[in-house]
């Protein structure tokens, strides 16, 4: 009995050390702020998306990787839950073009795209958000206080039709950052 407890402690210590030694693959919202121009609150953010084997493998397998930034604006309440005013998502898709040997980054719903020779360049560009309109001033009550929070995530998107039938059992993955929150300036 005592030997099994000692073995469990050694196993637990080994697992703790292995978890600490594992490389950090976290998505980080490094900075985020809003600028108000013409009554529109534009969100600017810098996100660090990890360069890891899951992303590299998914792209080389022909899958699209979705890079999302979610912004939530809430009206602060004193005696009740905060009221959600806006919940918007900026979606970017990253794919690998085997013919041109380039990574293609595009914003969902847009025909414009950017092309990169290296994956780290594409992920860096995907993490730059400039002047994304999130909320307009008429939506805000001048007597209330509002908070804004943002969160980034990355997930494997759609597979090409030919691979979808072959890899139907393949489980998808999804990584997300912590919420980055602040009071909306007035």
C-alpha cells in the first residue's frame, strides 16, 4: 500500500514537471484599445497567435484555419447582471496554397486577400487589427458606464470536400485567449 502511494506521488511530480516543461502555445491579446472617430468606436488590437504544429499540420492537410477576434460591449449595472449591448466577431481565414507555395490570409466576407511566404508572417498579420468599427455613439447612453472585452481564438476550419469524406473521424481543435477587458472611454 505504501509503495503504491509513493509511486503515485512520483507520477504526480513527474506529470507536474512535464506540464511545466511543455512549450507555451497560448494565444495572447497583447494590447487592445478603442479610438473614437466621427461617433464610431474603432477597435485596435495586437494578438499573438502561436506558431505550432497543430496549425502547420492543419494547413498542410488542406484545412482552413479560422482566426477570430470577439468583442463584447456591456453596459455596467449596479444591482443586476451587466447588459450585453454588442457581441461582434471579426473572422479571418488562413489557408495554404500548394501551387504557389504561399499562405493566404483573407477576411471572411471580403474578396481581398494577402499572401505570405512564411507562416509566422501570416499569423503576425492576422494578429493586427486596425480601426475595426465595433459600436457607434448613438447606441450608448451618456449616463451609463460601458465595458469592452476582447478575446481571440484559433480553430481548424473547413476541409476540402475530398478530404472531408476521408477524415470524417478527425476531431477538430480550438484554442482561445483569456478575456482582455477595460472600461470604454467616453
